[in-house]
């Protein structure tokens, strides 16, 4: 079973690959590999903007369209409402800080900052519950959230309650196809989501279109279909 921290994956892919979206069910299929003859279970976790806020209404609608398609292809969605609080922010584009960088003057504006709360706890609790109750014997966590790295340790502390072998693995996006593999401590294995893999599972569906059903033919059902569509 693959547990995907949607917002964490969104931000990291945007930073590394310049595009935030990928197909969760294709990523889950790749991570499971040949270990199962059945379709791997995939759980997608994300915060949901408040549709009752005018500024957030379109974001919520677009996310709902995406989640609808994700669920049609076998994934299970787990959402929590975003929380908002007032903060100060600026609209200027600042250079990266470092030695020799000149001072910058910006104008601060008040705004309501959205926060995703509880997703990492929800993922950790689900992983522990599903391992303990024998719902899955391999859990793959897709996230760079440091808090989730406590999950393998928690399972080890509960090992006397687990009467069978199990594995807990991680999957993280990386900047290059080749290089030193990234390993997250405590996990049995760390999968690398490379640029070439992301190109295969990238989601280019336009969720701002009111009737987005026309995009379903380019929403691949499996990796073989994705390779054929992308000519890989």
C-alpha cells in the first residue's frame, strides 16, 4: 500500500521538475513493482481549500476535479480542510540569501495564510494501523516530511504486536537520474522518484476546464499505457 502526501509531493515536484502534478496510481504501480500481481492500493492525502472563501473557491473546485479522476482510477482520497490565520507577507521576488547579497526593501501586506494541519499525523496513524491489523505487509510513504520518519521507529517499538514480516519504505523525488541515492534513515528502503520517472507519470490534465471529461483519454490507466502515450 502506497501512502502519498499530496501537498508535499506537489511542492517538491514543482521545485525540482517545474511541474507539480503526477498520477498517483501510476506512481504507486511503479513503486510496488513486480511484488504483487494485483493492483497496488494507493491512498492520497491532501488539505482542501475552503470553498466558502471567495479567494479559495476556484482552487477547491480544481482540486475536487482532480480528486474525482484520481478516485476513478482506484486511489483512495483522504482530505482535511485547510486552516487559515492572518499573517504578514510581501509580493516582491527576493533573491536567495547569502554572503554579498544586497539589502532589500519590501512592503508588507496582511493576508490569510492557509495551513495544512494533521495530514502527516493521519498518514502515520494509517500506516501503523494497517501494518498492525494485517491490511498490508508493505507500506510505502511518499513524502519528505521529517515528522513521518518517526513512523518506522514507532512500528519497531510495537514489533511484539506484529506476528509476521513487514516492510516500511519511503519514496522521495530527486533532482537527477544519476548520482548518490537519497536514503531516509529507519526506512527499509528509499525509492528514488527521478526526472525520467516523473516524465512518465506526469499529469498534464487541465483541471481548470469546467467539463474536463475530455482529458480522461490522456489519463493513463497503467504504466504501459503511459509509456505508449508518451512514446517512451
